[in-house]
């Protein structure tokens, strides 16, 4: 088990490289590739485009100077890390020759193959990779908008919201109730809300032991559910209550001023700290470019991850419809590597490589208690399919030593994927 988990935590680093046709590496013709979005998908794509073909002109459009990761942001909220430890710059990519355009992308013209930046500058491209991540669907819960988020943070994008939720927990009086409202799937990082509940519970257990956590869930089940619930019973007995949608767990209305939520059946709950995770959509540039479906996500062609509505525009990461792959950092990283190889092949007039992807997701439930889920995916016909028997989850009833090892693997996984993504 240790060997398999360790391998999967690092496997994505060279996943796509063997598929790149050798003639593509030898030819001298250059091309211009623009990437929008500097998270796990976009930064990885930039890294591997330059690795696969150093002659390519690769431009990463990202207005932020640094990227604050969602992975391990729950550790910041739970007091196990600081924000600096999950903040990463783009210096490694720049040293590889990636050009940085530190402005927001305002419009994409797939027909003209241009991207317009804030300020009016237009950049031409031969291939475009969109990795815009998520945006919040502000109209998804009545009463919840940007102003409400300052009282009831979502903390579903790493950065100021992460720090705000941490401060609120520190300031909360002992005996208060923390409410975590979970949106209906799909959303970024499916196990994230339940890992968050676990690490908040760890903080409360050690600092505010009379407090409780109430999870109001718009879903009937969740990722690694049996493992989470077994851990909650062992680590935090009586502290965490989970309410599924069928038992009136779906939040439909919020009053941020009073930190009160109302559920679908009319029940009202008041929180001392309210973490409302709202419904999400693909990043704004994907929506504004007309690439999304009615649900707000970008359908893609499975082999190349080109947008169904815009051939030649590849979409990776959380914004893409890639089920059964989850919206996770590892999937974004894996998709980006395959797309980088696909783009290089396309620019050389070669067929797209045969794709395969992997996912590994670790969750920390306490500093020395980790669990994980892994999966491998291949192309079958025109669809992405999970490879039967190639994935799995941590075993139930594992001894404490096993959980400690998985916690160590979680830290190693984070170090490996951030170094791989940002060329650190």
C-alpha cells in the first residue's frame, strides 16, 4: 500500500511525455501558445509545453503575482499552516522561458485566434489553453453575494477568504456552532468540505472544546464518506453533525448579517461562524466566451480536451466537464500534461497522442491522520472511463500507523505537485 500510494503521488510528473511523438521533438517549426489561468492546470501546461518543445513561444496570462492553492488551505483554516506555505510564484516558469502577461484576459476570439487583455492589448495565438478554474455562482443561494462573503466566507479560492475564515474561528467564543453549507455536485474538490470540517474540529477540540460543527449538505453522499465518518467518531465524537439533502440539509437562503441560513424545508440555523460554500461555475472568461453549457461548465472532446464549441481551444482543470474525473488539482495537472503533448503534436501536424490520466487525492483529518482516493482513467471511444481495479480508497479500520503514513504522504504529495506545477 505504501509503495502504491507513493508512486501515485508522483506518477503525473512524466505522465504524458512518452506519448509525445518523437518526430515532433526534432522539428524546428515554432508556434505561439497562450494559456489563460495560472493554477494547477495552466501553470502545468506552461511548464510542460516548454519542456516538450523549448522553441515554442508560451505566454501565461495571469494577473496575480502568486497563486494560493486550495489544496492544504484547509490546513491553514485549521491552524496547521500559514498562508505563505501554500503561496507559489511563477519564477520557475519564467526561468524556463514562459512569458508572463500580468493582466486579466477579457475576451477570446476563437475564429480570429486572439486574446484581448485588460487595457486593450490583443495577443495572437496558434493554440489556446484555457485553465480559468472556477468562479462563484453568486445567484446560487438567495442572499449570498460578494458582500455577504465578507461575513460568511466561502473560502473556496485560496487567499484572503482563507485567512478571513481562520480569523473568525480564532475569534469565536467557546460553545459556538460552525456551520458549513455544501453545494450540490459538481464543485471544486469533492472531499474538501469534509476535510475542512475535520481540521476545524481538530482546532476546536484543542482550543474551544464546547463548540460544534454542523454540515448542511445539498448532496446525499460524499467522497470517502465511510472513512470520514469513521474518523469523526474516533477523533471528534459528538462534535460533527452531517445532514444530507433528504434530511433537510440543502441551504437555499442566507442572511449574512445575522449568520443565519434557511434550508429547503424552511428550517433556520444560526451560526457563530458561517462557511457557506456556494454553487460554482467555470471561470468568467470561459462563460463570457460562450463555451459553457447550461450548468456553467465547458464540455470538451475527451481525446484532446478541446472545447466542444471552439475547436483549437483546449480547456483543462476545474472548468472542464471531464467526468468521471473529479475537479481536483491532480486531475488538472494530469490533463494539462496530456494537452501540452496534444498541442505540440497538433502544431507539428501529427495526430494527438493516446491519452491517459490519473488522480490522487489526500485528505488530512488531523495532523497525523490521512486518507486518500486514487483513480486511473483512459479513453474509450469518445468518452473518459475509469480503469476498473486501478484506483481505490484507503481501507476502513486501518491501524493508527497506517493513517500516520498517509498523513505523511499527503505532505509529500503537496510538495511534489506544487514543484511539478510551478517548476519549483
